[in-house]
C-alpha cells in the first residue's frame, strides 16, 4: 500500500501531472496493490477534475485487465497523434497553452514527418507548465516563442491554429483545460483562428450526462503569491471550461470531430463508462 499512497501524494503535489500521466500512474498503482477495492477508492479521490483516472478505475473494476487498458490508451494516443499531425503544415504557426502530452505528441509527429513550423506558447502561471512544453519541443528541433500569459493576444494573433489538450470533456461538448484556455480560445475565435482540443474521449465525464458539473480544482494561493495580509485573498483556480462555441473540433482516437458528434462516439465505443 506504500506505493499506492506515494502515487496519490505525487498526484496531489503535481509531481505527476497531465490527465493521461495521472491515469497511467493510477493504473500502475492499482496493479501493484493487493486490495483492489481500496486502491480504486483511494485513487478515485486523488484529485478532482481527473475523469480519465476515474474512467480507468471503472474499466479495471469491470474488466480487471490493466494490460488491455494500457494498450487501449497507447493505441488511442497513436491515432490522435496521426490525425492531429495532418493539421500542421510547413510554415504553420501553432499556438498552445500549458503542457499537454497529447498536443505535444501531435506536434512531435508532425516534425518527424519533416514539417517545419513554429510554436507560440504561454508560460502558464503559477506552475509554468508551458516551460515543459517549450523544452520538449525545442529538443526536437521545433522553433518556440515563449510569451508571458498576459501577452497571449500577441502569441495568438500570429498563429494559424490553436492546439490544446483537455483534462475533462463534458456532455455539452465543452472541454475542461488549464485556466486561461477559454479566454485564449475566445481570442483565437475573434481572429478566425481554428481551435482544436486534442483529447482521448477516455477523458469524458459520464456524470455530466446526469446534470452533474465537473468539479474545477482550486489550489493553495501560496502557489501564486506567498503573502499573508488582511483583505488580500489569492484565487488560484487551476482549470476552466472551454465553451463549445470556442472549439472548432476535438482531435480524438475516432478522428477530428465536432462537439455534436462526441456523444455518439462515446456511447458506441466506450459504453462501459455508463
């Protein structure tokens, strides 16, 4: 059980971050735990706004086959990277925000196919996950322009497309992603720049079908500013909802599809979620 609690602690502390990385770590922790029911219960509550983790536990509770689940995730990743890489052309400028392993894989595959393009990205305060994206892309020969979050307008208006990941997908066709994502998607829309959300539909939250709202995680204000003064309250919301009107399409394992087609694909391929 020590490894289980160690994994949960790392998830809570953002030592493991990114919805898919969190899910993979949870699968490994579940696999190594003798008490599967307890492991499932503890992991399901490791962090809010993590439906892929919860869906992974649902799958394991029903089928008990971590190997098959890991292969399902691997195949989904490969398909998403393939579909998404076709959207990036030679000479393109891609805008992205925060760090998404799924969005990153799309850009890396496009580069592997020989395309040369530039990535504009924002640093993503307060934890600076944008720097992770910058380092990964630059190490593969991709030109990166880093902007502070408040300069997002300048980063976006020069782009040909906006590409972000998602931590959750809802039944309304919205995506939950890093704070700032809806603001920046709205800016992209105002310039006529298409916005793509790269995400496995394993991140769909089935509870939203029944009217429940995806919980938006808030973290300690000390991550933003470690100050203790009367009348100063630090608000540190981690995620926000990207409205369907600001999303042109989702890049999924079933293709590049609009919000209205999501539910049919989910019911058809991942009926075990419900």
